[in-house]
C-alpha cells in the first residue's frame, strides 16, 4: 500500500526535473533553405560560414587521371565528343556469345540476311495519327552521323590475371592495355573488317558505306508473306538504334559451317574461337556524335535470318521454312578512349588548393577536397588545430575523446561549388558525385537520400544537388552545384569519424555509385588510385572555381546551419 502511494510522488518529481532540464538547455530554432525570412522572422539564423568563417575554409585541388579501367562497365561508349578540353574519341571491343550452344541449324541452310541491332535508350513521347510511335532518345550526345567500322578481333579477352593472385580478375584500361607493360595491338583488334550491305526492292544485295545516321525514328520490320493472300504480313516495331545489315558469307563460314564442331559446343570453346568484335568510330567531315550503348541487353544482338528444309514436311520433301539464330554481347567488353586535349590537365596543389578545379569524365580528371584543412584529431599536439577547435565548439567529450553531449546541434551542412563560366561554354554535366575518397565509397548522406532512384537525373537530388542553371532553364548557363553533407558532418562530431579526404567527379548515373566498385587507375609509380565507375562512362567535363579563385564571390565554401542553446 505504501509503495502505491510513493509512485505518484516520484512521477511528479521526475516531471519537474525534466521540465527544469528542458528549460535550461533550450535551443534556438534554425532557419535553413526551407524557411523564408518573409514568413519566419521570429527565427534566428546561425550559419557557421558567417559566424565562424575560419572553420568553413576548404582546400580543393585537381587530380588528373592516367589510363582508367574500362572492362566490366554497364555501358559501352562509341563516337566523338568535343568540349572545352578538346576531343575525346571512344571505341570498344566486346565478346560475342551464342543464344544456344551445339545448335542444329537444319538442312540445306541458306542465309537470307544478317542484322546487327543496338537500341538507344529512349522513351515513347507520342503516337501520331498514322499510329507511328514518336521516340525521344537520351543516350546520344549530338545528332551528327559517324562512320562505324566493324572488325572481327583476334585478341583474347581474359577473365583472370595470369600475373596476379589466384582468381584475381584481369583489368583492362582505356589506353588499349592490360597493364603498363602489356598493350593490345591494333592489328589484333582489326584482324578482319566486316562489310555493310543493303537490299534493293528486288532483294538484290548491294554493298553500302558504313555511315551511321542518328535518328529518333524506330524501325518497322515486315515479316514473311503469309500463304493466305488475304492475310497481311506481320509487323515488328523496334525502338531507335543502330541497325545494320552485314555481308552473309562471313557468317556462313564463321557460324553456320561450324555446326557440329567443338567451337560451337560451349561458351568457353566459342570465346576462344570467335574472340570478339571491335567497334571503331571515325568522324565525318570532322564531326560526329557520342553514343551510350547497353551491349549486354538481350535486345542487342546479331540475328541470322535463314531458310532451311522444313523439319515438319509430310507431303513435300523440298518444302522450306524460315528460321533465325541470335548471337549476343553478354561477354566481356573493354572501352578505349583517345583524348586529344587542347592542353594537359595540370596536377593540383594538395597543400594550398587550386584556383580552378578541372573535372572530366573518362580518362580525365577528378577533384579532391579537404575539409578543415584536411586535419584530424591529434592527441600529441598541445595546440588545437582547426578541426579540433571546430569540434570542441560543437560537442563535449571525455578524457578518452568519447562523445558526452552536444553544445550545438547541426541541422544542415552544404558544400557549394560555382561553375567557372569564363572557361566553360555549355555542355556541363547535370550531375557530379561527391564521395569518400579515402575509403572509395559513398557518404552516409547518399543512403539517407530517398529521392527517386529510377531516373538518374532525379535521383539523390537532396544530397547530390543537380546543376543549378540561370532562370532554371534547361539550356541556361550553369551556376553552381550544392551538395548536402549533413550526416557526414554529424558523424565527424558524434561518431568520432575520421576527417577523410573527399572526392568529386563527373557522373553519368549517380545510382551506379552505390552499386559498382570504383575502377582502377593505371599509374606509372604503381600507386593505388581509383576513379568512380560512372565517371569513367561519360566524356562530359566542367571547370569549377576552387578555394584560391580570384573571384571571392564564386569561391567554394562549406556552410553549416546549426542550433545553439539560448542560455
């Protein structure tokens, strides 16, 4: 009975104590981007870049790349791209695989045609009054034609490195090499050139040039004429892409005539026998386009259309039927880049930082970023450095450096870079990727950002802010990129995280960065260097103002919005 009477008294005392603690540690409310001065004038603005600007200084410098690893990418690139840096040309070699092994093509096979088809990434935007599908392609930069040369390659693409550890995979690089000492000869890649053909109205085959026109129109393929004259031939509609007809005799000898041979019996034998196809792009009238191709898609294939004796003939032993056999590009592939830059990208200064940051995809350049001068906690230094002083202003720790309590609460932290429009004339990448360069991984803010993860342009936009343009026009000049790194800053304060060096790179698809490992960079001194995967896949580049820029209004800066106790 006495115990029941004591409980209410304890509860009252506890509530009074909690109320007293809450009153003595009341925090003022932060105004950030979501709060407007005109509607929320009762809030105090506490911004570290204004109250303590010495803590928001950052060091930024350019880090040009040597040849980058380009095998195992999800996208292959082909064509030409021109920007402020100069011209980049891209080619690739890829293995060819069969849709089925030990095939039975039938008897008395006659090839009708050979079609290679590589679809672009496209979306349907409309259907006109004649039921024609209107497409919008988003995987091609430019609309100028290119000259495509196609070769059977004799170079064998290895799965494993014979000079590495057991089962260590083989890396291949953008400069046509497997290592600094092993180059891939052009003669091997261009072992045998294939011929492009077309068919006239009478069905006669004619040799044609190898010009690839960039078109947003799809293809309508007419099937065989039905035996019943009242029926119409079936129609197959294909999205826009590269569709070329190849001269059949090569494939007759290379594939059809090998029926029953061991070279077609399994994948390993076939890859040793038919080592791959090399796609080489060349300019037309010194211009061209740049294509992003998903060669691993099942829609990408080479189809052999042929006629054979009917396998179900009962009355007519000479009756024929049409059949198809597909070959796909689901094996290994390697991209090659040839940079003809106006001038080489200079190595940046990691001590003082650079006036400009040069970012370029492919075999280009990334940037490195040091927050708080790149300093970390130093137990041996009697004088507190910038990082320690900043951390001491925000949190209290015990003698062992463990977190005790917050003095200030971080509400939002952003890293902001301005585009140097004196150097850039359009074509800037929409997205850049900010990451932990020391550990080669995304920041925690990447996983906390739940914005769209399907469309690359709309994904992770809270953390990796898209390029802000003048008047928000799609073709307006680029102004700045804003990266929210709130969780990263909180971890430095609360989790005793290391003040790691950050990296910044052009990104083709930010979604890939949470899925793919970074790519190796081939260095002359065997240094362990990597680059983000989606940066390797794009030729785009830009120039940003660094921390030593002469234009103070465009200087890169860190801003931290925080809440501070009123008492």
